[in-house]
């Protein structure tokens, strides 16, 4: 089942890329395995999936301990509490949800020296929702934060991430993602060497790819509904 789901998600990505004149290698599929058992990760791995994302540190560590023989690229996509930064710095390759200098500083301090730099994205609260983490979509604030973060060792700013508010139509999905692209362009024009737009989930993969996403984070469409 998982292998089949993966195949159809990959096809969906390929079609969307083709339709919007993009190379499918530009888009990385990150399988979101939260609430799903290690065995399901193993099945996806057997179907050649390598990027996996988790939202909760404790749950992620339990699964990672069962999967040590696999060469997985681990992404952290949950809210980052400061008392969890050490484990994130030690156990993950990517953290998508950095939204303050304080958290970035801790990740930098705690990233083990023998590992490659931790890849980070800045989370943008693109719809300015009270319920969501992330910095507000403001170019000046974004550039100020990016400037401080780029001075820190052992972490590497790769780009931006968002979790949009649910939209009722694809036109408003578009508008939201286009605002992410505009912020990303502002960053690039300010001289930052970023290459990642982490946006798009099971329900809006196509729109995200149409707008320029380079990482889609897909859970339900691969693993089924979460319990
Ligand atoms: C759970 C989650 C996803 C995956 O969502 P699906 O709708 O199941 O594809 C993607 N990104 C984040 C940040 C999540 O928390």
C-alpha cells in the first residue's frame, strides 16, 4: 500500500512539474511519518524513500532508535521548544521551523562538530494566524533575522517554510504561495544564498509546485490518515 501511494505521489509531482515547466529533480518529496510506526517508515524506505519528517522529538527519537541501519535524511517540522533544541541539533539533518534568533543560536551551539551543518528554514506565518508559529511575512523582519542567523556556525540557512491556513479554493492557495515566493525573492535579492521553499502538503501539492516549491511535505497521501 505504502509503495503504491508513494508511486502515485511521485507521479503527481512529476505531472505538476511537467505542467509548470519544471524539472522533477527540483522538488524533494519529504515523507511526513508522524503518528506512524517505524515499520511504515521501513516500508517507504524499501520503496526508495529517503527523506522523512517528524513533528515530535520524543516520538522521532523512539523511531530513529529502531531504524539505525537505514540511511535516512531526517527533517524536523514540528514547533521547536527551546528545551528540545539539543536533540534536534544532534538527531536531524534539517529543521524547517526556526522562527527566532534564540532557537537558531541554540541549534548552532548544540550542533555536534562532527556532523555537517544543520540545514534550516525559517518558518513564515504566512497567513498571520494567531494559532501558528513563525515570523510574520514582513521583508524587513525576515532580512534582519536572516542576517543574524547567517553569522552563526554549524547551521545553514536554506530557505523558507510555511503552513498556510486551509483554503477553500486553489486561487487563494496560489496567492498564499506567491507571497512566499515574493519573500524568497526578497531574500535572494538581499544577497542570501537560499535554495529551498518548503511548502505543499497532501492537499495542495500541485499548487505548491506550480508556485515554485522545492520541498513538499506529504503525510496522509503516503501513509494514510493518522490516528
Ligand atoms: C503533518 C504535517 C504535514 C503533512 O500533512 P498531510 O496533510 O498529512 O500531508 C506537513 N507539514 C507539516 C508541518 C505537518 O505538521
